[in-house]
């Protein structure tokens, strides 16, 4: 499977939500990382043919997806950030209903629904009404409906939003398992969602892909260092005004700061290993001095 985005642009009046993106994807997991409002959802809605681009083309195996029409949508599975469901339907009935809408034959649908309910860990909840499910279980049902047609392209928009850490880990593991022999595009503003499972990460800001590569490549490209230092409480305000602080921890002996800076911020500072979260904060976080810190 090969997807090509050629000069893809989407404008809403004078506002450019997606700004001349050209990129190529093949099988594997791609993480689209950016703050809310970066253009991630608009990009994904164009990939799902829910929005037409203002300019540019999307190709699937060399064919324009808009010319492919239903042939393309048969290849596609989509989990939007907010997906609709009938609250009175059981999980099983909901999935059978979605299968019918997708044109899957009843005998095939029943078998597929049973398999997916097991795969996403909803066997005990199969007869429960959708409205009774927790947020995490609803997201599991969401991924199951996206997988009903065994798609070659799986697009997931903020799939772990609102989930607790255990559910997020379970969801990441499930996505990694489902990525075999298909293309998965996952958008999020939660760094850990893509750090360990994405083959390639795109960092999106103001409608543009600013950086792309593996987590290791993106970390290695950061132009400044990360420092850790234990300082007295009265020093914290001055340091946070001068430098970007990615973490702050109060200790019995003072305050430990994690500082992103091209220069050594204080005498006792020592270099620390850079993480993808540091990179995210460097590009997308608050500027030094934007917030007052009280200890």
C-alpha cells in the first residue's frame, strides 16, 4: 500500500488549515503529532474523503482517491475523534449495524464481529448497551468498527483522548498489533502514543509538517541540549523566566529542574538524555517566561 500527498492544501476562507503538504506513506504506523489546532483533523478528514482539498491531490497506489470513489473507501477504516453510536444498541448489535452499512454480507459480518470483539477485549461486554461502556471500552468498540472491512488503510484521530494510562497502553499495543500488512495513520497531541509504536513521526504546526523521521532521528535533530539541575527554591523564578523548563520537581533539598537550552543554565546543571517529549515542548511548548511558577 502506498499513499502520496502532493501539495495538499485546505483553506477555510482566509485561514489555511493544511498548507502545501507533500509526503509519501507505505505500510507501517505513522504518528501525526501536534497541538490542538495544528491541522491534524483537517488533514485526516481529507484522507478519508470527508473534505475536498482546496489544492493538491491524494494518490492511493498511484490513483487519485477522488476518482477511485467507493473503491478507495473499501480500503479505508476510520475512527474519528468523536464517533456516533446508538446508545441503546449492544456492542454486538452496533457492530453488526455498522457492518451492514458498509455492505458486508451478514454471514461474513457475524464472523468478523465475533473475531473483533475478542481482539479488542470486549467479549464480556458484547451484550452490554453502548451507553453503559466506559470511555476506554467505547474507544475499543470504535476501533472494532473501523476494522470491520479489514482495511488496508486505518486512520485514527486522537484515539486515546480521555483514556486513563492503562487504557492508552492497551490501545497502543492493539494499534501496533493491527498495523501488520496495513498503513496506519494515528494523530495525537500525546507524545507517548506515538513514541514507541510509530515507524515515522510527523510533527505538525500551523498546517505544515515541520519535522519528520523516526523518534530517534527527530531527537537527534534537536538543536539544543537538555539539562537537569537541583537548585534552591528562590532560583526557580529567574530560571523559568530565562529558559524553557520541561519538568519541575520539588525535593527536600530544593527543586529539580529539567531545562531545554543551548547553554548551560547554571553551574550545577548536568546534561540529560533528550526525549521526544522534550522535542515536542521545545517546538510547541510555552516560551520561557510565559508562565509564573510558584513553589
